[in-house]
């Protein structure tokens, strides 16, 4: 027969072991009560741990997509606001230009108006959002348009050169008064218009890319979510303002001036229609992005519920477990103190 030794040391050591285990369990219970999830997924879920990890990865991926869609939507909203302001300026300009037909006074005023609107339009086309130029196509790190008329600007130099090449003298020559309406119309429809075709625009005006920004708005869905500064509406807009800025007050006779007015009005109507089409294009992309985000939100909620089914703990049960463990630890400490105070000397007489 084997006898078990009994001593205060053995009893004290036993309570220390109990306290250590209880403290370890308390850490786990505290975390579960705080987070609402199991402390050790692998230990708790076993073979279903892989399923939990896959669900969480998909949840995180879709969450990132919804956050990205938020940035995309804000960028498109900034684009829509800029387009609205560009169109408003163009329509106001059209009213001013139409009133000038047949008028011999006020040419310098409408010329200044055109120059100001061209600068404003340039600033709007150069709008950036979150560090990216929104009308630059794929070249989001490059400012789409330079400042027309600034030192070394190739756009204005090309426009003035086209006039001199066609008529044989510059816009500052007194001979401009002899230009006929027919000659002016031919120049505007051919040589000047060529300065705003795709090739000349990219060479002299724009650093934007024709390729639009494509954004992944859902796991299997891409959408073009930008408008390029190379859009025909922007080119027509620049042509309208440039015609008036460069030819409106150079001394043309009334017939030639009215021809310029007619061409400006025609081109302004065209750019308003083209830019409205660009707004519709963006509006469709905005709607697709919103629909995709709504679908992603539903999927995220489903994934979240699935993760909770696997990993969630009852917060009340976890809180009760924490309280029970604290009570056990307190009792163990009290017992340890009692045991440590035991001494045979207290019982010897």
C-alpha cells in the first residue's frame, strides 16, 4: 500500500497550478467576451477552420471593393460637376455670341469673354481628385491641358500659323479687313478645324490618353469610369473659344466677322451635345457602380452571418465564464494565503 504525502508545500503548489490554469482561461474568456469570437479558431472549429478562413478572405476582398467603389463614385461625381460647369459656361457663351451677330461694337468684350471661358474650361478639365487628373484617361498622373497662350504654348502657335499659312499674312496684318466671308468660312471649316482634330489635339493641346480608366466594380465586372480630355466635346469647346479669342477683334469686316460668329455658334451647339453625351456615359457608369456596390453589400452581409455562425460566442455565457474564473482565482489566492500561514510551530507547546 502506497501512502500519499501531505504537506503545506504540496497544497500550496497545487493551488498555484490551479491559479495558473484559471488565469490562462481568463485571458481566453476575456477576449471572447470582448470580441464576441472564439479565442482559438483552430482549436474550436477543427476541420471547419479552412471554411472560416475562406469566408473571411472573401469578406475582406468584397469589403475592399466596396471601399474602392466609393472612391470611384466620388471621382465620377467630381467629373460630372466639372462637366456641368463646362456646359453651363458654353451655353452662356452661346447666348453672348448670338447677340453679337451683325453688331459692329463690343467685339473686344466678347473676345475677353472667350479668353476667360477658355481658361476656366482648361482649369476644369485639369481637375484632380485624390491626386489623380480625372480627365486624363489612363495618364492620371499627367495634367491633361496646358495653359493656352502661355510662353512656348504650341497650341496657340499652331492656330496663328494656320491663319498665316492659309491667308498669306498674320492676324495682325491690316489685310485682314479684306478677307471675304466665303474665304473665312473655308478657312474655319478646313485649316482651323484641322487644328482640333484628334492628331493635332494630341500633338499641341492634350497630354491625356484616349484609353479611359477601367475600374473593377465587382469581382467579375469592369466599367469605364472616366471621360478623356480628348473627347470631341472638349475639342469643339476649345475651338469655339479659340475662334472668338483669336479672330473676334482683329479688324475683320462685318461679313467675315458674322461668318466667325456663325461658326462659333455651330461649334458651341455641337460641343454642348457631345459633352451632354459624356455626362450620360458617366451617369451609366455611376449607376452600374451603385448597383454593383449594393450587390456586394448583400454578399458581405451573408458572409458576415456565415462567419458569425462559425466563430461567434454567446457574450452572456462568456461574461459569466469570466466572472466564474475571477471568483475561482480569488478563492485560490485566499486559500494559498491560508495554507502559507500554516506552521507546525503554531501547534507545538
